[in-house]
């Protein structure tokens, strides 16, 4: 057998004309190092004739019994010899650069999905919404944006997966078949289920929008009866494949809010008949899921729990519906007079209200530095918590630091910028500052949505870019014209002396200093202490020196207890340092190992290399903007797992997938890089 780089698996059943068009499109591929595995459910003499006339390297397989889509794809995968397996259906035509684009993305991924568009112009009805494209086998518009691959999955008629992955993670076989009419409707969604399993299993999944196949869709698929039947079957298949009882309350709520969504669409200008038709298929799909669930019975305890969850969702939804008009009315009455003023392009007196966590204050320092250079002669006041005063009091980045919101009154500002506002009363900033407020549209920390509405201007926060870039976009609204540059914190000499004394007392004098920060502000970002202790023992064994646990006092006793049982493989100085002494310890270290935390950001601003364990947070936003090669990322599953994907999983699921061995591998790589540098 001649081994090829890619094996293209095609399923076919009595569609000779369409199969011929599909194979012709593969003959025109710019990438030529591939074979074709043709899996046929029922032998057709026309197929043999087409194969004989085709110039491609084709391995023809006729399944002994009428298989399901999943079973047929697994059969084809087992016969494949390529490093990658690409999937396309016999009613699809591939773009000439299809395989080339898929392989470009596969250079850094284990699975790649491409775009599916209609081969011919379709008679879409007036009420059609692109979000319904999944019903006819076409990619939704959102598939090619940032939600592609997470909230919107690719289809198996345009997908490429590494063969070694498919040898372990196969398509889920639950019966049915594309030639078994009685069971066919229940056998779909194998592509969705596989893609979800790949993501939860830690495989690198990517979308290649330029990898296009054209789906030959019969116009009759747009008949409304077909669409509703397809939606119902998708819901049934979802239950059969994944059996997520946690999804039941969500499905019930979707059905209960049907008329509300129709009404909202009518208010936005849609005709009621069109709005009804556009929103009904999803509700039918949810009904199909509930029918699948109901067919297996209702355990009383589970039913009570689902009833409670549904009621809770219903109450939340009703409260939100009531709050919106009330909030708008309240804001229209109470909106401060300053919100009617224009934000000056160069304010002479600027208030930066940044009541944030430790990491927030580190991240805002480069932006304050750029503001300082841009607004020469202007007065900049910083409102922050004590952590901000501690870090920035002698930095020269601002003219004044206040830590009580009430001190804002009577200072006569020209503009107010609010990047972070956690655990502080917003009234003084919005009502007593006497200046228009600019803030983000979300993720600021304001206690109520109405405070966002009180602002003069809201900038949309982009969760796909680095936080410092987001802060720069906000600061540009109040006069920042220069780009932020790296800001290095200067550690006071007395803090260095204090840190050295603490380390010396703990028995650390010289040698490689590895710090472990096991704390996490949120449970979903925490890594189990057992893993930290195991990691510490690995480091001790390989380096000969004990690593040092740092952080606040909350974990001191628990770490002490674990270290005592582990025969003192590390040193524990948690709770023994103030903020500057902690900074001094970090500055002296060779590397800091931590979760996405304030000390991580501090280490980056002090020039100390880091190994960061990322779970639900995204390193594109919270990682290193500068010197990224010195700051290693450890990740086991994607950062963009959706709420639906997380159903039934613990909040710290992403962190649980990270092993001490994975962290050690990154530590070794980082030390090798540092030594070679």
C-alpha cells in the first residue's frame, strides 16, 4: 500500500451522479498527496463504474450491513493510512484549495472544521434566519467568527482529524443508519458529539473558514414540515447521544419563552408570522430532547430537582424582563447632569477609578504610564483599594491616590475613566465627581447594570484581545495618544531585605528558587493541593532544592499539613510577607508557578519567568503581552468551553485535567530556554 498524507473518507448510498461530482472536485485539489476511502452502505453497480473512470487512488468498501453514519465513518477511519483523515459527503463538492486550507490549520491543531455553503442558490423564504442554517446542513453565519468551534460546531462533511486521535476517540455508534429509514432520524449529531468529546478531552480544535465545501441541498429541504421534523429529530438524537439531564430545565425554559421571543422580534420590525416561523424550529428541537428524556421515565427525585431548576430559571427570567423597563425609567430620571457633558479630548483633571484586584492594578500600570506621557500638564487622580496605593504610591504615574470613594466629592474633574470597580460604592464616582464617565459595557465590577447605563460612554469590551489593549482602548477616550510600554515595578530596598530575611529563616540561601503560588480567588481557577504537593516533590527531586510556597495566610495551615505528610518536600512562607516583600521574593525567583492570579501579573511586571496553569480563563486576554517566550502556558482543555459543554461537570473541570507531569514538562522547557538565552 502507498501511504498518503491524508485519507479522505466519503460515505455514499445510491447517489451516483452526486458522487461523481464530489470525486471530480477532489481531482482538482491543489494538494495531491491523498487517498480516498469510499464507504458504501449498499452495493451499487454505478459506483464501480465511477471508480473505474476516476483518476484518484480509491479504496472502495461496501459495508456488510446497512451502517449508521457513525459506524460507516469508523469503518473508513480504520482503513485509512494517512496521517490525517478528512471527511466529506457524496453530495458535497470541495473547493480546489479545501485540503490545503485544512492542513494549514492542522499544523497547530488535532481537529479542523471548515465552512459549508450551498452549492446552488436556494429559494430561502422571507422569514429565514441564518441561525437556522444547521437544519439544512449549512454553516451558520456565526460559525466564522469567534464563536466558531465552541458555540457553533463544524459538520462531518467538512472536517479533518489526526488519524491517531480517531484510533482512540471514535464516532459514537448508537445504531440507526443512513439506509435504515425507520431509525435514520435518531442517528444524527455524531459530528457534534465527537467534536464536543474532542474539546473536553483536551484536543486542539480549530476552525478554518477558508476551507470550503459546497453542499448540494435539494430545495425541498426548505419545506417547513421538513425543517420541523429535522429539528425534532436533532433533539431526540441529542438526548440519545449525550443524555444530559442537566439540560432539561434549559429546554423547558426555551419552550416557555417562545412567545416572548416572538414578541421581541415583532417589536424589532418582523412580521408576526415570520417571527413565529423563525423561532418555532428551535422550540421543536427542544421538545424533541424532552421527548427523548421522557421516554426513559421520570425518577421522582430527578423530576423534583428539574422542577426546582426550571422554576429558578423562570424566576430569574421574569425578574430580568421586569427589571429592564424599570432600569431604563430609573436611569432616565436619575442620570447625572454630568453625563450630558462631552468628554474632553484632553482633560486637565482626570479621575481613574480603578478599584480592582492585585492583577488589575499591575495591568493598569502601563496604561497609566502612557496616560502620563500623553496628558503632560494634566492632573491624574487614582481611586483604588489599598493594593493600588501599595504598588503605585511612589511610582509617579499619578498625581494623587485616594482609597475612599467619598473623597471624590468637590475635586472638579473634567472626565472619569472607570476600568475596574469592585467592592466600592459607585454613587460618588457617578454623582459627585461632576464629570462624564467612560467605562466598559461589561466586566467592570459595578454592582448593577443600571450603573453602566449611567455612564456617558460605554466601550465594548473584547474578550478575545489582551486586557492591556482593552484598557488602552478605554484610555484613548480620555486623551491617551501613546501606546503602552512595559512597566517595571521597582522593589524598595527594605522590602528586599525583608524578603531575604524570610527566605534565610526558612533555610533558603542560594541556588535555584522556584516559587509555587497555590492560591486562587475563584474555585474554578484552583488546582488541587495534592497536585501542588506532587509537583513540589518532582521539583525537589530534579533540582535538589525545595520549592517555596508563597501567598496569603488562607492556605498556610493546609499546606503545612500536606508538607508534613509529604516529608517536607517544599518550604512554606504563605502569610509571612506583605505585598512588597512578596514582590521582592518574586523578583529574586528563577520562576513562579501559579494559576491565573495577581502574583502572576506581578511576576511578569518584575521580569520573573512564569509557568501559569490556565483553566477557564484565556491566556490571549490574561497572559503576557510582552516577553511571551519567558511566560509558559499550561492548558489541558480550551478556554472557551461553553455553559452547555460544562453541563454536569464540576466548576474546576478544566483545572482537573492538568497534571503535575504537564507542569513539569513546561518547567523543564522554560529552564532550558533560560539557560540557552
